């Protein structure tokens, strides 16, 4: 099971990243758990300075962007 984490304070971009990521994971048929991390200290602990950010299994894959679901599918493969 993949652990997908959305890092952000809850802004509109963060919500859109979560929505697109969920769509990509569902499209790929992934077994996953999604967690939203909104606590600033936890976000900084990932080394992230620009939100929204996406981490999978604890590894940050992107920051400061909201890619399309199709682009996210490529990252999640």
C-alpha cells in the first residue's frame, strides 16, 4: 500500500492537488492511503518550503505545483 501525503495549509491549490492525486491513484487502481498534512512544523520537517507538495511513502515528489491527474499518474507509477 502506498502512503500518499498532501502537504499544505488547506488552500485551494492544496485541495486541487488532493483531488487530482486521488483521481490519478484511482485511475491506476493503486492500493493507497491518503493523508493531508496541514501542520506547518510537519511540512517543514519534510524540507518543503513551497506548498502544495506531494510525498509518496515519505519521499517528496513535487512542490509548489498542481499537475493534472494524467501527469500525477506518471509520478505514481
